[in-house]
C-alpha cells in the first residue's frame, strides 16, 4: 500500500495560527477491517470552525489532539472495502479530512453521486455550509417572504448562499457585507443582492444604514463584533438574528468587547439565536431537494476557491481565516 500524508496539530496556536503549529506527517496506509473502507480523499474542506478546535477549551466539538491528524469534511473514492454495500470505486462523504487516505467506518460515511453534482459541491453548496445557510435563515431566524435581510461575510460559502436563499424566498431587500470592493460587486452582480458594501472602507453601522435605510428584519451573522452591534442597531421591532459564526474574533488573545447596544433588544423585542448545523440534520432531505432544484435551473449560483495539493492544505486554511477565499474553500487532491 502507498504512504499517506496527513496534517497534525503539534502546538496550540496563540492568536493567529502559524505554520510551526502544524506538521505534515507521512504514515502507512492500513488495510480496512470488517465494516471499514479505505478512501482516497479527492477533496478536503477547510472551515472557520476548525480554528476553535485547535484550542484546548470545552466547546461543542472536542479539541484536536496534539500529535494526531486533524479532522474535517472530505469526499473521496473507495480503494478498498470490507463493508457490505460499498464497493471499490464508490464515492463517499466523511469526516476524516486533512489527509490523503482515510480508514473510515462505513457507518460514518454518506454515499455521493458525482453524476448528480460535482464532488466538491457535497462539501459546500449541497453540504454542511449549504445546510447551515438554509437552516439558519429559514428555521433559526424564521425568515418569511417580504422581510429585509442583512448577511455578514456574504461572499463566503455560507453567507453567499444565505443571501441567495433569502432572495429566492421573496425577501424585500437583501444586503451583504464583504471584505473587498470586488467581493461586494460580486454579491450584487452575480448573486442578486440588492446592495452590498466593503466593511473595510468605513464604519459598518453607517454603511448598513445607507444600504438598508428602512432597517432589517433578519440578520445572518458570520462575523460578530462590529457587525453584530451594527445589525442590532438596524434591526426592526421583532427582528431576529441567527448567530452562525464570529470569525472576527477567532484569533483574539483577549476577550473581545460585546455589542454595546444590547439594551435595544428589550424595546425592539429582538431575538438573538446561536445555532449549530448539527442540530438541524432533519432538514437535509428538504434542503437537498430545494437547493438541488435551484442549482439545476440556474437560479442559485456558487463559487469555490480551490487550492491543489495536500501540502497546501494549511495555506488554504490560513487563507480562509484572512478572507482570501470567494465562496467555499476547497483543497483538491488529484488522483
């Protein structure tokens, strides 16, 4: 069997991760035991939540173990199988990314069809990030037709889909923020947002007020910090916010200040709801059916930023934290 390269966490990052916190290690590729399959990974997902798992802190997901391979979403092809119903050549989605070969319990895999959609789509628009956007907007925030929506980090994998779903579901106005003029233009010109702004060019509250002069009813938060404070100020009475992420704070070494205007929640009767996509897996069939239809008829667009090679997986992750990506960040491992 060939050797497999895999990324290990070797030190807990202090603030921004640095290359010295990681190691690319070569290991033997094992044979599958009963009920297991050996998968040659073809595409890996890197996601913001992974930064939290690098800390030795109690959270909704256990921290990565030092000196062990990290975990993440991956899609690959079966090269050896000791599991009933799974054959060599089948394509599977699983959670043992950050490596070239993965020995996976068959029960912890999901079959995917490359004829129905490109394999990377199962990590993004039809995968975890897509379901996050769908569940967060429609169930957690309770969006209804005719409401105005603001999405932060809207050029990323989750944000771009959340804004488009709002538009497709009949939003009165969809506003997005992004980290460059080019990304802001993409939101309007390709994704159909009504307005977008570059949050680096001025105070978020002022730019949001100009983009949504009548306020907003729903806020989909991927950024936290200044964005959340601005959204609270812009939310109308009975407004709701789905708190998906706070990427502006993930590398902070000191506790970041909270929004200074939480008192507005009382008079406006605002609801802030944090959520995890894992709590909404029951929506997956509905999500795949509806989003798949939008993809087939061209009403929903998506982009991917693809980095090639296992040796560049860390570069892809660090680039994601900097906001270098447009859409889903994918690491491709050519066969």
